[in-house]
C-alpha cells in the first residue's frame, strides 16, 4: 500500500503487487492493481491486509467513503 497523498486529485494511494521474474530473469516488477480516488471511493489505505480462506485480501482506508470515515475493500 502506499502511493502519493491526495494532491491535485490525482491519487489517494495505490495497492500494488510484486510480479516474479520471468524464467531466466532475476528482476521482480511492481504492478499497480488498485488506485484509490476521492469521494465515495476509499482513500489513503493504511494498515495491513487480511487474507480470507478463499485467498481474497481485505484492507481499510483512513478516509473516503460516504461519510469520509474510510472503507473496507477487497482485492482478488
């Protein structure tokens, strides 16, 4: 989790994953899987992630949502 703060409405955090190297290569790459926005979307993800038995990951944001109190989100 991380990314830039909510400056100029561009990004309010990102979730990314590390992609293992291709066969014969050694470099891992980062791939963005979620960009958090403004308004009812969550913003500023923080804390850790929790893995459910089905493999989905759950996390929370400290802002955003309908009351600007944050949201709980799921990554599959």
